[in-house]
């Protein structure tokens, strides 16, 4: 697994008091709003630090969604015991709070909606970003253990699952579409799903190399990983280069890197099948892909964007691929001169697109049930609460995140990855 990542900055939001414009507040409604306010503050604080554990972050997230439940879905006599067939109805309280959020590609200006689904979707996106940053934090350690490697793998699959959850659960429910290019733009969410799935699959590729699996399997896995990064980049191409250019270059780099990886192991596989001419052609294509990857890498390091600048070409996993390709090509050319005497075709060998195993899928996440503070009477009491006016939008300062240190230690393994 390449142990560097493009990680967008966390979104910013205003503090929320959860004050209801209701004529007759009760102790129960005050308790509900107080817990919502406290839980939100704690969750946002936890999400600033990728060093926190998932065992502290996930329960806080689930608690917040369960408290927000009655402002998203209807609470009635049936839903207190069982979910209604076809799912609950939208809450009559969805519009009683205004939520302000910035969006990663749109700068520091807020976008506000009186919609609790908008709040739930944005906080879920932050959890997905936290999973990605937590994985990057683990992968940056020296001498990463097998259990830590598995955690990176699980974190990326959970991130993909959260973004898929936003995509399927919340986006269709929004009362108004979020602005184009926002974190709730379906194209942005789709890019996150593909990127996270690809980065989880990087772990699988690294393990396949370390365990010396068949070159054909490694080639197929690397090719599938390349395609996921490419699909994520394509999803973002409709946006202006100044807002998505940095992210796209990262995805293009990763796509070409794994395409080079795939052609290298394709060449090894073809040589083992005594197809030396085809093997040489595959290795030459691997070299071309690597040159293109280096170009994307140089472009990426110069672009300003929503992620901290890094220099991916200085990481070991990148530096090791070039000599690996050169050695394999040299071996093929020598054997062709001495043994095979094959002509090298103009046509590029077709990469295998069906790995027999190791393909990654997101880990599903489901909306939690309503908190015990919600019951039919409190829901009825709050029904009729006045919808507030949306204030003027504002610019918010960047979220102060804990930094992720980068490990430049030379791994003592074959792949040059930090996963062992």
C-alpha cells in the first residue's frame, strides 16, 4: 500500500445551541436539546484528531444521530417498537433548526439549510473523512504491525461505507439540493466512495506482493485498483480545475501508478508462460505509465488545494517501482536474446480485469434507531415549532486539526510499503 494519502481538510460549522422557538418548552424537550448540543460539541471535537480511536468516535457519532433522529424521521406509536414497513416517514420537525456548513471544494463560506437531513449528511461526511485520516495516521507509523495494517484496511472500507450511506440514505431525502461542487454533490460523494475503496484495495495489493501470490493475481488486483482511482478522477472532471485540480491529480497519479504496477506483473506472468515478446511489450507499457505517473506527481506537488502538500515521488513505494520495472524488463530482454527470439508486438497486452479474490467492498452502515429520549408525546409536543429564518452566510476559519506525521523510514520488505 502506498503510504501517503490525499486528505481533504475537515469541513467547518458554527456552534449550534438547539434552541426551539416553542411556546411551551418542557423539561423533556430541554433535556433533548441540551443533550444534542453537548453531543455535537463532543463529536466535532473528537473528529478533529485522527489519533483518537474508532471506539471513541463511532459511539459518539451514533449517539448524535440517534438524538437527531426525531428531527429527521417521524416518531410514532409503531416506530417505538418496530420500523414501519417501507421505513419511517419524514419528520414534521425537520425544518426547526438552521445548520451552517462549509464545503471542502467551495472555500470557507457557509451554506445554510433549515433541514436536519442536511446536518446528518454533513456530519456523516466528516466521519468518513475522519476514517480516512485515521487510516493515514496508522499507515504513517514506523514498523506497522499486521493488526494495524488490517485496521487501515477496515478504516478505508468503513469510510467507503459511510459515504455510500450518505449517498443512499440522505442525499435523496434533502429538501433542497446542496450546491454544485459541495460535499453533498453526488459526484463528490461518488469520488470519495471510489477513492476509499481503492485505498483499501491498496492494502490487498501490498499483501499479495508480500505473500508472493501469482503475478497474474497481483496484476489483476492492481488493475482493478487503478480503475477505481481513474473512475474517481473522472467523477470530478466536470468541476473547475481551480477547485478540484489537486484532488484529480492525486487520483490520476494513483491510477497511473497502479496501472504501471499491473503491467509489470502482467509482464512477469507472460514471461512465465514463455510469451517473452508480449512480456517485453507489457514492461515497456509499465515504463510509460510510470513516466506519466511522475508527471502527475510533479503537477500535484505544485497545485494549491484543500489538502496539505506532499511529495509522493519521495516515498519508498514509489521509488521502488521504477527499478523493479527496469529489472523485470532487463530480464525479459536478455532471455529473449538468448532463448526466445520473439518479436515485440505493437499491440499492448490486455490486462486481466477479474481478480479471483481480494476485491474490496464498502462496509455497510445503517441509520441508528431513535434515542430513548424520543417518544410519541415529546414528538407531538414539538410539532408546530416555528421554522427559523436563515441568517446571512458567513466565512468560517479552518478547522484546527491534529497533524498526521509522515514516516520516511525505509521499509524492510519487498513491496516498499509500510504494511508488513
